[in-house]
């Protein structure tokens, strides 16, 4: 999910057509082509995204986001008073950005995403009160139109895994953080246990394909989740990326046997 792209449609097709034709392994195995799939895919699933996330996680997604918000609020309470600049990357329909703005009354929040359909839905959720401090704009987490060292908080919910080059994306998120600023990540990760990883991905692949067919006649729409996890890293390996980017992990909590993790890290 997440600067305008000149490759919003593969072969000028509609989002559904692009996703139905997609060979996931071909797109995910080539960083130069991955965005050609990711953008139309999220345009396609945008109207059902929140519903799918709730159902697919058996309601756990809401609990994970509440825990991440608890971390953000607790860390903010330890900081000196004043306004806080927050950037929510791959903001989707605005769930995390909205809840962060509500939880931090002195925060200025910007949510960015490459999917225009997601941004339309996010803007539709804005109240007049929130609109004073929260806005949404087109933006790519891999190439942010944001000054270096200008943001206090970056939130990334189900974001980095979808970047063409996730490792490089972590460095980009570190670039925009001020020294002492914090990154908060919630994402699917590759379980370290081979046996559990096999079962976990098989379940996600099977159920995702079924829902993709029922809702869009495009199994790859949600089968993508399992495929993208297979091409991603474990939460332990992700922490190595954080260190390389100049970020120090502060808290790490895993769920579902390492299949999901909540991570906070501070810019050195």
C-alpha cells in the first residue's frame, strides 16, 4: 500500500485485470516490477480492505493497532511538550493515521499512500476537527517527498513489506526521522520455524485465494499476502535492517509464532 507512479496500470489495464493476470512470483521476484502489481492491487481491494483486515485477523488487527498506539502515547508522554510531526506511510484507508491523531491532540499527522482509491476512502473519514491536524497525500514510502530529519514519528502499518525494496525503504524512513525520533511498525513477517512457516503460509494462501475469488474473481488479490511474506524476512532479520539504517530497536513483540510483529525503533 503506498509520489504518483507512472506505472499505475500494467499494460494500461484496469486494476482487476492486472491482478487477475498477475504471476505473483514474477512480480515479487523483481523489485523493478513489484510496484506495477502493488498499486493496482490496493486500488482494487480498497473498498473491502478494512473489512478484510478485521475478518482475516479474527479481530486481532484492532488489538495490535491499539497496542502500537499505546506505545506511541507512552513514548510521547516522556518527551518535552510541544507539537509532534507524524508521518503514516502506506496509510491505506487512514486507520492508523486517524487513531494516532486522536490519541495525540498536539500532533500534526500526514498520511501518504500510492493508491488513489485508498486515499479517497481515507479522506472521506476525516471530520472537520481532525482535518485541522490530519491530511492525506499521494506518496511512496520508498521515495518520500519529505525533508530529512523533519519528522518525530513514523508509523508503518503493513507497509514496508509491500515496498519494491523493503530494505531500502527502512533507510528512507530513517532518513526523514529527527535524531531521537521513532519508527513504529506493525507487519506480517516470515516465521523462523520452517514447520510453522509452512502451515502459516499455506493457511494464508488458501483463505486469501478463496476470498479473492469470491470478492473480486481474482484469487491473487489476497493470495498476495502469503506470497509477499514468503519474499520478506523474519522480525529478527528486520531488526538487522533497522540497525543498518541507524535505528535502535526499543520494543519488539511477536504474535502468531512470529508471523506478525510490533516493533518500535529510535533514530540514533
